[in-house]
């Protein structure tokens, strides 16, 4: 099981810079928007399909983004429970 992803660790995976794609969040070291991954997955494509389409993105980056989203969702669900 992966350890919890911190915000600092995620900054090494995805970032936003006004000089790159007008500040659109992209995978670090690429000009590939994070939204492209979301669009692929929502469209029923696999992680493999995404990586084939965007070879500059590393598998580790994709997995880290998915892990971070999972943790955020679990945190949100946990916060929604009655206390």
C-alpha cells in the first residue's frame, strides 16, 4: 500500500505555471494538462492508453495523481460522517 501523499509530494507531480499552458495544471516536466488524464479515464480509456498517447508523462505520475484523488475522496467522506 502506498503511503499518504502530501501536498509537497504532489507538487512534484502536477503544477501550474502562468508561463506553461497559461497556468493550466500540467504534469511536471511536460505540457500535458491533468485534464487530459481525467478525460481519458472518463471516456473509458485505460491508463495504458493515456500513457501511449502522452509518452512524456510517467506512469508514476499518473498513479500518484490517482492516489492523491483517492485520499482526498476518503478524507471528504470521512469529514461527512456524523460525529
